[in-house]
C-alpha cells in the first residue's frame, strides 16, 4: 500500500500478496515424512545423481513454489515467453482479478446498504459526490 492506505496501487497489492504467500509457506514449515523424503528415490539416484531432474522432485517443488506472477524460469525461456517484467505480470493479474472476480458480501444486504449510504453521505459532505453522476453502476464492485 502506498500513502498509508489512501492510494492503492493494484499491481503492488498483487505483488505483496504473492510475497506474503511465499512467506506464509515458509513459516508453515515443510512436511518431513516418507513421501517427502522419498528414500527410494535417493537409493535409485545415488550420491552423485541429479535429484532436481526427477519428476518426483519437480512435483514436490511445484507444491512449494507455485506462483502466478513470480517465476524461476531461465533467461532464454523468459525472453521466449515475452520478456514481461514482474510489474507487467502483476498489472495483468490485477486486471484479470477485477474482470473475473465475483464479490461475495459476507454481510447481510441491509448492513451493506447502510455502509454504502455512509460512504455516499460522506462523499456528499466532502463535495465529491458529483464524480459518480452518470456512473452509479460502477460505484461499488458488485453493481
């Protein structure tokens, strides 16, 4: 968030969300069990083998590092895929969320209406109500 929550930069919020998701995955820790250790794989590959090339390892890593805008592709693959920057991918994701997300109000309709009326009244008092004239259907996300 920029300007202490007064101004929102949607791509920044998308990036923050992805970074926080990564942090929460790390904080949650990792399962250490027969499946994650995969002793049979260790025996099959041996001490000089390449574990990262194995499908089992790729599957386990995908569970830990599956992101929508961050990536770990090499430079030539990044160029071939369009050389998009993190900010470009975050902006595309933000627009996609705005286009496809369906708002689900957790509050009863009468409370939602009351809150919206407070907003409308405050905009009137602040002298910014004219901004919404002719655009009322765009005022709230779920209109």
